[in-house]
């Protein structure tokens, strides 16, 4: 490995407080580290048909840090609050020769030991294959969410970066619109909803395993015709609620058909919703998301059409009762809890079990122009994340230029690979409407 060198940037003293969603992800970072894993690190990998302009890429990386100093910051905890402290350090593009398709190297890079109190929260890697290569952006989740990472990649590949700018967190803007009484009313709604979620014990893909874990990845890519067919089915079942709910329902079905390792009363899959406006270039940094839940009993999951109706009704009730917004003031209050106490509230059901049957994120449709990324055509993408154990499994969905990609991230040996190999074809059948 070598690095493209250049003089260090001048040290800065800027400070950037965490917003409520940043702290939410920080709590899970602490949980992952407490279990002996590297932390809440994520990866966004682009498969490129050729080598991009690496000199220009480093220049853009320098400009990113100059414009957004938190990109090279460190985490500092002051009392009950966390913030990014700008360091002025340079983020150097790292280059690696890489045989094969690069997925093993990418997983290894994501597991590289790092301390966010001393090390940069983000790194950029070029993995050179025999033909083309993989561009990997690795970051710690409290820094920004997946949609923000797409904006960072847009910034790095843009001819003109003027439209990208820092702005107040969208969560803070939304909270500022409400009176104290509105916040209290919404918080009570969120608490009642959370209590209901905690009553249905969640089936899990693995039992807790305290031994050393490695992050592994399986990728399923769908062609244009398959992706279009999945989108039509999602639209017919879920209407405007779209592919996210449909994908969640299909995955519940696939896990149930394969037989979960820990079979309980039902399934609960938390998922984020994006507060950003469609195609908005700002804000770039910070997590601009809220939290929703998809939950169903095992009996409901066994009836495909009934399950889809149930999830759609559940979603509509959530929106009608403003539960999609109710978790924002709850996250605001959560900032004042210690990470261990907050984690117990977020993860633990009344029975003492884990709330989440798996982790899920849908990063939406990613588009790159005809010129690709800095002159290199973009062939595919996939996503990675470390997660808590249990559940030890995360399904990350995305779409690029009309083609859907599912990235199955799992902890080994906690998750039985043979079980996951049964789940994936069942998931294919469910998505394509050929369910068993």
C-alpha cells in the first residue's frame, strides 16, 4: 500500500456538536466495541471499469476537508454531549493492489482497528484489480449516513462543488418547529409505540456469541428486467410506500421459510427514513434520519399477501399517528443518557431479548452520469456495516441506474453461513413473486 503525499493542512479548532441521530449511532458504535468488534464502521464500495484520476481525487479530498473539517475530526465527549473536533489532518487516498473482486480486502479494511477519539473518522481507498478496481469509502456512522456518503462521492467527482455546503441538522430544524408541549406529546406517542414493539418477542438469525467475530459479505445483484419486475411488484403491493416495505416483508418471509436460529413470536426490523429532500445537495454531514419499525407475528409472515397488507396498514397508521416524527424528540432526550443506558432502551425487549431481528437500510437509487466517476465508468456498488450481536445480520439494499443490489452483511461464526445460503434464494423467490 502507498499513499499520495502532500503537505499537511493547517490545524483548525472548529467544533461540530452531534445531532440526536449522530448520538443514536454513536451508542451502537459503543455496543459493537463492547462486544470486541471494531465499532460502527460502514463502507460504500463502487466497482469501476477503469482507474479514475487519482491525483484529482486527492485534490478533491483535500478540498472536502477544507470545506467540511469534521471529515478529518476526532470525537470528544464533554459531560453527556459528544462533538467533532476539527484537527486539520490530511485524509490521504490509500492505494492497494487487490487480486480477485476485492470483497475480502474491503471487508478486512472495514475491520481495521481505529479509535475515533484519535483517528480520522473517514478514509478513502483505491483497490486496483487487473482491470479497473474498487473505490471504497469507509466511515464511522456518527459522522454521516449513507445518503450523506453519496453526497460526499458526488462532491469528490464533481466539476463544480459550489452547491455542496454545510447547513444545520434537519432533525434540529424539525425540532425547532415544535413547541415544548408538542415535543412532549410526540415523545409519549413514541414511548407507547416502543412499548408495543417490545411486547412481541423477536426471532433472531443467531444466538449471542461472545467469541471473536469477522465481518463477511454476500452480494446479490439483479439485472434490469429483474429489478423492474421487483419494482412493479413493490408498487402493486405497497403503492407509494415502495420497495423498502416490500423488501422488508420479503426478508421476513425468507427468514421464516429458512427457519430462524432463534424462533420466537415474530419479527421486528427497524429501518431509517431519510429527512433530506429529494436530490438536495445539503446537508452533507451528520445523520439526517428518523426511525420506523416493521413488525409482524410469525403467523402473519406465513401468509404472503396478508403480510404485505399488514405492513402497509401498519405503515399508514404510523404516518397518520405521526409516529414517523415522534422518534425525533425521543432521540433528542436520548442524548442525555449514557451510552449503556440508552442502548438498553433501544435494544432490550421486556423478555430481555434483542429487539431487532436484523439490521436494514435502503440507501435508495444512486445515479452516476455518463462520465461515471472522474472519468471511470461505474459498473456496480455494494455496502457494508458492522452490527451488534445479536442480531449479527444486516441487509443493505440499494439501486444504481435501475439495478437493485442486496448486500448481506453477517458476523462469522455467529451466523450460520449454511442458513444464510438457504435464505438468499428464498429471498430471490419472494422478491420476484415466486414465493413458496
